[in-house]
C-alpha cells in the first residue's frame, strides 16, 4: 500500500499526523463523558491520552490491523479540534482491494460545522483513490444520531442493525453498520 501523504487539505481543514504537542487539546475532549457517551471506552485519563497520542504520532500504516489517525484542524486556526481514524481490516489484498473501517470524533467546539463530514470525505477519497481500498465501513451505536447523519451525508449504506449487541454504560445498545464501496464512491452525485 502507498504511504499516506500527510497532510491532507480540504476547503476548511487540514488533516495531519498527530504530534506530542496535541496532548492537551486531545485530553480536553477525550476526558469528557459526553465524548464517550456512545463509545466502548469511558472518558479517558491523562495517562491514557498520553499513551494514545504517543502511539498515534509514531504509528505506521503498513499491515492489516494498523490504524492511521488524522488530527483535524481548521486551516485558518491551527490546533486539534478532532480526529479521524482509518483502520486497515483483514480481508482484502493489493490485487483485489483492501477493506477498512473509519471513525470520527470532534471536540464540542468543533461540532455543528460539518467538519467531521468534510474530514471523513477527504479520508475516504484518500482510501479509495490513492490507497487502494474497495470497501470502508463504519460501526456505531444506532442511537448516535450525529454519527449516523455523517454516514448518510457520505453516501454510506446501512447494511445492518445488530439489535442489543452491546451492553454499554448500563444499558443494552444496538449497533448500526454502514459501508461504502469503491464503485459507489466513484459514481457521480
Ligand atoms: C459524531 C460527531 C463527530 C458528529 O459531529 P457533528 O458536528 O454533528 O458532525 P459534522 O462535523 O459533520 O457536522 C454536521 C452538522 O453541522 C451542521 N453544519 C453547520 N454549518 C455547516 C456547514 N458550513 N457545512 C456543513 N454542515 C454544517 C450540519 O447541518 C450538521 O448539523 P445537524 O446534524 O444538526 O444537521 C460528534 O457528535 C462527536 O464527536 N461525538 C462524540 C464521539 C462519537 O460518538 N464519535 C462517533 C463514534 S461512531
């Protein structure tokens, strides 16, 4: 697979590699219960964030199971406001295409502007046009309306609702699985 050509640029955003200087901004939103509400993890401690930022900064995207993590920042105002993650899943190969998973999180102050959708669209473009992916999926709590709407805006199809699939934060939650294929990405809107 080709190397990821960090940074990516969109109309309003820059998507770059993590660096150790991102720790405080990352911790500021990862430590909030509202950020973790629909996720497996609880609000993260400073030590957890330190470990993650260090790992993301050094991460390689060279084999199945690897994650690429992109810092999302505004082009006109540097500083991390969120992240996009792309996982290289098991299943495909270089000849026939790779399969992956995408995820997104924004700090509260970054929400409500379309930044997650814009950033995710750039990562999908990279995955399909440059890296050789054939399928990208997203897995989310079916009650996570913000995340569901991103999938819909990206043109992803809902292919499953796994009922009461997670016991999460004191209650049963259902999981929604969305995906988009290379052939769908290439279709003109
Ligand atoms: C999921 C999450 C990223 C969604 O954030 P978001 O800000 O709603 O998503 P976007 O950045 O794509 O912004 C879309 C919103 O901005 C609005 N918007 C405002 N100005 C806009 C503009 N210029 N362009 C596009 N959209 C704009 C859109 O109308 C939309 O609002 P709506 O959903 O009320 O219609 C966020 O809630 C989050 O980080 N949650 C915590 C972590 C999490 O659950 N992650 C998902 C795990 S699966």
